[in-house]
């Protein structure tokens, strides 16, 4: 569970200060349900805040004061109970889902490419099998190989495939598609096609992913200045909701300037066929 801070314009006029205090005192956190998960809250706050106002906001947020989703342009106090929530797992999941979606549309011969997943914190053992239909060679770069033991066994038992577990990236003989789920792009990937959720110039072809398409219900109630990835991450990580677990990044910026068609799947196919 978490609290969204929705900034409202401060009252104007001669009694501005009193109206500001009154608006703050009347503010109540509104509970919003999620799909098969815990609810979250929206709290209206005035536009201009001082130290005592922030303390009052922290009181209204209660036990969720350390789980705040707010516009990135809004500066929260450096000290105190209020803490901004920064998604840790969701960007990794979104880049994984996005790469899968592009691979599916690209229709590449699995025998001609290798796929590398960088997952140093071992967040994706339960879903790595979804990569197996797209390449006969799937490698995982991780600092926790033991967490991939079951995934390796299942890949062999169910697909007759072997996952290759490594601690660092090494280039291979095939065209390599790297899914940087941990954001850890490396200069060693200079010949690869790289999917990442961080700004990067790694790879011969780099897909920088950002943005999330929110549900219509969420669009209606969320402030327009809330970063969609922050919200989707909070709903997923703090509420346990399934609404965005299959979501993909809505924006994919490609570094390719060769293709007439700028779609990511076309660019990826050009790379795999040696035209990039």
C-alpha cells in the first residue's frame, strides 16, 4: 500500500494563509482498490508547503509515509518521515516483457541468434523459460547462479534446452540480443542488440525503453504529472496487484537509422539478418 500526493492549486485572496491551513486540515486520504491486490490512497495537498505542513501531511499518511508516489517535480523534505518510493523490480520486469514482445513480432530464426539476459540480482528465474522459443542459445548473467538451478533443470526437462549461466558478459559467434533487465549494459556488448530501461549507447543497436500505458481507470484518477512507471511500480511492488505484470514499455527509442520502417521489430530483424 502507498499514498499518491495530488497537488492542488493553493487558495487565492486575502485569507490565503487561513484557507491553506483549512484545506490541509480537511484533506483525507481516499482509498482506491486494485485488481487482486491491496488498495492505495490519494491525498490532496496544497501547492505551497512549509515544514509544519509537511509534518501534517506525514501524519495523514500514517504508516505509509515512507511509501510516497508524487510528481517528480515536487521536492519532498530531505529529512522526516516522508520518503519517495522508487520502483526497483518493475523497470526490470517491463524491459523483459518489452524485449519478449519485440522478439515475438520480429519472427527471427532461433538458430541464427543468441539471447543474453543480464539479471545480476536473479529476479527472473521463474520467467526465463519464456525466452527459449526465440533462440537455441540463452545465456544468463547473474551474481546468484544458485537461484537459477531450478530454471536450468526445468529448461532441460520441459524444453530440452540448456541455460548457460555466466558471471560476466562474453561476446559469442552469433548475433546476440541482450536484455539488460538490471540496466547493466557493458562496453563488451558493442556488437549486440541491447534492450535497456536506462539511457545507454551500448551495442551496435540499442533500444532505450520508457513509459507505461496506464489503464483507463487509473488515467481518470491520477494526476497528470505522476510518472506512469512510478505508479505502475508501486501498484505492482507495494500492492501485489497483477494489473501491470504483463505490461510493456510504451516508448522504444531505437538507435538505428538504416531502416525505412522505424518499428523496433523491423530494426531487430535487420540487425539479426546482418543489415545493421
